[in-house]
C-alpha cells in the first residue's frame, strides 16, 4: 500500500501561513469546524500544526489579546505545543500508521520538504475496517 492512496491533496486542505493572524485562524477553524490546521511557510514548507489548544493557551496567557485585536497577532508568535512530524510521500505505511496513532492527520511532504497534503487518521481506520470486514465475509 502506498501513502498516496490516502493523500488528501494540498488544494483540498485548509491551511494557514505563519503570517496569517490569530483572528484568521479562529475564523477559519470555526467555519470549517476543525480543531487543528497545518501551518505553512510562505514558500510552502510545512511549519507545524496549530491546534485550538494553542490558540486558547496563547489568549489565556496574553491578557491584552482579545478577539477585537486578534488581527494584529501573527501566527508566528503563537507557540505550537504539539510537534506533528510529517512523513515523506515515499515513507512506508508503518511510519504513517505510527504517526496517525497520535495525530488526527499526518502532514505529507515531497522530496523537497514542501507540503503536499495530509492523510487523515479516519481514512486509515476506514480502510483497515473495510479490509477486516472483507476477511470476515470471505472467511
């Protein structure tokens, strides 16, 4: 099995850049009902994954930050507490699955470390469940 089978391409993934603002992150995550989004550099490199928790802890620990002035805070100023490590598109399935056990999605990068998409944990689980179901029906 190839990782590309599970890949959700970058064009279909909600991403933000390091220069996006706290307000943009809050609005985009609320609109899409996501709890985490990939953060990219301006040249398309995967920087990390921003979570709701990162936003909440930042706002809690910075008294002057409110929703009204959140458009002045670039995401580069918000610490990301979890290090979601990407896999390369040519990585093996064991590497992908080991990362998916602790991440809702696994970022995927190409040979030049540019972000090319994600693999959702739910897609891996659905595929595995389908394989198990097929085995039970056949066996």
